[in-house]
């Protein structure tokens, strides 16, 4: 069915014709053979590009360029910034940076609450036309009535609530999963209930209000089952998990900040439940939760390092090597999780966007070679398959491997 030899995961013949013409017109005919696989531009609905406010961690330019290297042509940026995008004035600071520096499509979130403090709603109506959805990612909205009002407002505005689910009273100073590793090494743990208890509350509110609801970075088996049940009941809910939760668990932990993220790596049983959620469609998409920090912030061990790792440059190779090559899921399913499903749920067009990969080429993850300012990844040193040769966004080359 394809118009050229490469394996193509874009079914639209018109787009395939465009791809062939683009590669030919730009002297990249060598990519039109069986050695390469062509994907639609990936879409990451959960990234932290740190501008405005924290450009020493990442910038719009470095983040979007890193994303392009990973095959991503659209991202949604979380609002834990300074200023928080909770008003037209504050959102404009971010959107001006995006207009100036982004090399791919960037869709900002507006915050659910003012300054993400969880005390009153942001100016949701005023900013709704210029945000992809509303989130307080990094913090769970603790007050039930406030979340109900947020959902009712979002429903009226035709926007989605995208929730970081965490019950603060259950955290108790934890910083890794409350499991065997924490007990064996004297660490304070974060219980799974801190995640799934708030998901349970929000699902009840979403059912009550009819609001479109999306759950960020689920990590616990109970979360999977709650969302599975809610979908059967007709709740308008989707969810994401991240590559690290599908590939790693607490057995992989080391005394190193590159293994610290929120939510934490949980048990092997939790990881298996996430895989099952991928297989049966309970989990709709995979997002990286790309969260860069400075080297100093990530050099203080499990207890004192900042939460967050980078992952947008390695997501496809990590998932392809560990899930597709091992027969856990098909490559077609992976494309749905990385591109089709997030674009459909978040209403993000694909434009003339694609990437060209050599899935047989292997490499070892070396953070010093990242484009992102962030260097902290638990996949450091892992041998992976899959190297991106080229990313095109809206008909323009935004990443090109030096070998091409």
C-alpha cells in the first residue's frame, strides 16, 4: 500500500506522497529503502520545558530541539513555571517565548488554580482559548469542592482537566516507593494510595460533572483498575503512563538521583499491571514526563535530589527495544500510544510531520550527548535499538542526524 519501500506507519496516501516528495526534493533519497521506518510525528502531552522561570534547567529552544531529535513534533508543556500561566498576562510570557524559539508545535497548559496554590481557580475562562487543557501538574488539587468547580468550568469551556493525582496527607515525607527497597535501605516511602485515592475521587467527580478528564503518569496497579472500571461505566477518562514505569521498577533502584521521580518507580507487580493496561487499552498513551534539572539538583542521592528525569530523546528506542522487540506490544500499537491516541484526545493536528528511523542501529545511552540541558536518566548506559535520522515538522526539517 505504501508508495515507497520503507515501512510506513502513515496510512494516508496523500501524506505518504508528500513524504516521498519531501525526501526526494531534499536529496534524502537514501532514506527511501527497506532500512528505514517512517513514523508520524510523535506527540508528548506531558513535558516540562522550564521556561519562563527556570531556563537553567531547560529552555523552549533546547526542549523542542531535544523533542525533535526524539521524533516528536508536538508537545504540551506543564504549567509549573514562573510566572504560572494562570492569567492572560502570565500565559503571554510563555507564549511569546514559544513563538520566538520553538522548533516544533508547543501547546501550553493553563493552571487549574491560581499560582498552583490550590486555593482558588485560575482565570480559566480568560485563558481557555490559548491553552490545550488545564492542569496543576506537580501538585494534586487537594480540595474536592475546588476540583468540582474546576471540572464544571472546564466542561463549560470545552476543555479537559489533566490531573496530577496525589494526596498530600499520605506522602509523609516519602521520596521513593513504599516497598521492599525503601524498607531494606532505610528510605521514607510514598504509598500507592497517595496516587489512587485521588484518582478515585476525581473519577467520581468526572462522572458527576461530565467533564473530560485525563490522568497524568499513572504508576500503581490500583490506578489502572480504577480507570479500567470507570471506562466501563462510561466516564470520559483517559490516562497516560511513562516509559520508565513500563520498563523499570523498585528492583532497579540505585542510590542515585537519576532514579528519583514523582510518582516513583513502584513494584514489579505494579509494572506488570501497567503493561496489562497498555495491552487492553486502559492506558491510552505514553508520555515522557520529561523533567530536566541541573546536575547539582540531581546529584544529592535519592533523598535530597529533585524529583524528575529526562526522557524525550530516548522514549522511542527505550520502548521499541524493551516492549516491541520482546513481543510485548506491536510496533503499530506503540505508534498509537505515541502519536495517534494523544493527538486524537487532545485535538492536536499532525500537519506535515514525520520522522525516519533506523530501528536496527544500536547505541548506548550517553547523557553527555543529549540536546536537552537535563542529563539525569535511569536509562544511562542501556544498549538500545533505534536511531532517528530525520524529523520533519510542518514541511520543515527540524532534526537531521549527522550521518544523513
